[in-house]
C-alpha cells in the first residue's frame, strides 16, 4: 500500500493538535512509520523461508511456523499503524462538517475552524481515547502472541504431521527481538503522549469553564 495517505492524514490533523499532539505525530512519523518502511519490513521479509526445522517431513515446517507465528510481526505492526491513525479521521470529518456548514449557510459560525472548542473538542477527546485503547489492545496482543515480547532462537514443535518433537530455528532472532522491543517502547511512548494530551485538554477546559462561572456570578 502507499503510506502517503497515512502521512497526509496525520499532517492534516496536526494543525488542530496541541503541542503534545504534534509530538505524537512526529513520533508516529519518524520512529514508527519511517522505521517500518526503511528497516523493519526487510527484517521479516523472508521469515517463512528462513524458518528451519531439523526434519524434512512434508508440512512439518509449515504447521510449526503457523503455530509460533500465527500473525507476522510486520503485518501486525502495519495493522497497528493503520488502526492507531484511523481515529484521526473523526477530527478531519468534524472539521469538514464545520466548513460545509458555513458554506451551506453562507455564514460564519466559528471564529476559527482549526480551534479546538465546542463539538470539535469532544471529537478530539474521543479520538485520543480510541487511539490509546487501540495501542493498549495491540500491546496485549503482541504480548500474548509472542510470549512476552520474546523471539527465541530455538522452538520445539510436536504438532502433526511432525513425526516427533522437532527443533525449529528462527532466523535473526536477536535483531527481531530488538525491533520488537523498539515497537513496544514507541507504542508505550504514544500511550503516554495521548494520556498527557487528554489530561491537558480536560484540565484546560475545566479551568476555562470554572473561570467563566466565577466571572458570571458577580454580574
């Protein structure tokens, strides 16, 4: 697929983000998307061909590989990037709705279409909650599928049609484990950034509403 669409989507949302949100976009671009395209994709490119077992029983290697790698690391990472970026569409659609409403009524309803307030604030908060939930879901999925973020050098397989317990060897396990840990670290960083931005926005607009009430009371 073309990752240009994902880049354009995140760039479009970037102008409606806070400073923390812009840091999140930079992390997704540099430490996740570019690393995926430039390096990680090549590491897992021939993982099935380089997976070897010490028997030549037809079908044994295939079933063992499918058992230990039910979903490819790299495909799951790509799916995670797409899913994490999808909630940003909510913000894009909301801003597009604002613009269409102003054009349709030929009247200016908002001081700034890019300002996070009113309904756009709630949409932005929902997108942050969804992004955080998706990140946590994929971290748990990686943990369950890959034995606690580990890539062993040797795995033992006794699934039919293997004649007995056979030894299977994973190619470049150290390199794969380093990038798996890097993936986990960047996901954790994105979760922290999302929660920080969520807390900042809630705190900021709570204070703003409180000050408005205090101003109205004397009047």
